[in-house]
């Protein structure tokens, strides 16, 4: 697992930068994001997260292709949530349904139907809350927060051993707000409104196993 960075993400002192200038300058290729005209460094996924990103990309891309559902992009995909105001974020995995705008110069220029964020164990709450607010405000339909490190599990029965499990939180957005939040352990098929026919568990995705039936 990649090490977590202390403090907040680095925001560089710049005059306001437009989305066009940001994308053309090559700054974005270094992994930066643009936060309302200000470039900010975005931490790339560490080895374990990158492996998970690739696994989700393969699973979703195969599913989308098989069912003709749309297109999938993976890190370091750029998503211009607000082109005019200069808000360009990175995501681990993004899915856009068929019939919507195609990428513009390789950049997704709308709120995707689904974003997937893989989380290290020490993810800071404030930056993630801010990202989720932006997702909701700019038309993202659904976000999966993938917790790769097992969380502690309270043991109620003395002598009973319960193994902690990895989890996925599925957040849906409506009218600019989080409208629902559901949690799935690693063995339970993920239920998604953005991809209702996906029906894969976290474990099956990470292990590369196809569902039965």
C-alpha cells in the first residue's frame, strides 16, 4: 500500500490558470489537478491501489463492452467537471454511459455516471468530503469508495473469531446531494444504479474471477 501523505495536498501558488492552458501546458500530465484555476498535486495510487484500479478497469471495461453500455477510463484520467471555472480532477476509474458526450482531447468533460476511488487506510475525511460534494454538484451519478485495507470488526461473542473484510461504499447523488449510501463487504455483489447488471463482488473483481452463471 502506498504511504499516505501528511497534511493537505500541495497547492502551488499560481495566478489563476484556465482549463485550456492547464491541459495544453503538460502540467496535467504530471498528475496534477486543477482546483478552480489553481494547480494542485494529486497523489498517484501506490502499488496495491494501482493493482485494484487495473482490476476494476478490466472488469468494468469488459462489462461495458459486452453490454454496449459506454466507455471506461482509468488513472490518470482527467475529468473537467467545470471547464469554465477550471475544475479538473483525477479519478481512479470513470464510467460514462452510451449516448453521452465522448472525451474531448482525452478529457472527460461531464460528470461521469460512475466514479471509483480506491482508498488507503489513512484517507483524510475533509478532502474526500470536498470531492464528494463536487461529484454531487457537477452531475456524477454514483461513486464507489473502495476500502482496500480491512477495517476493524467488533467481536461480540467471546471466543468467536471474525476476520475483518474489505468493503465498498456505494454513494448515489441526486439534486446535488448524496441521496443514499450503501455498504457491501468483499463477498457481497455490488448493487449499482449506474451499472445494475454488473453484479460483481469486490473479491471477485480483485481476484479477476468471473461470476458464475
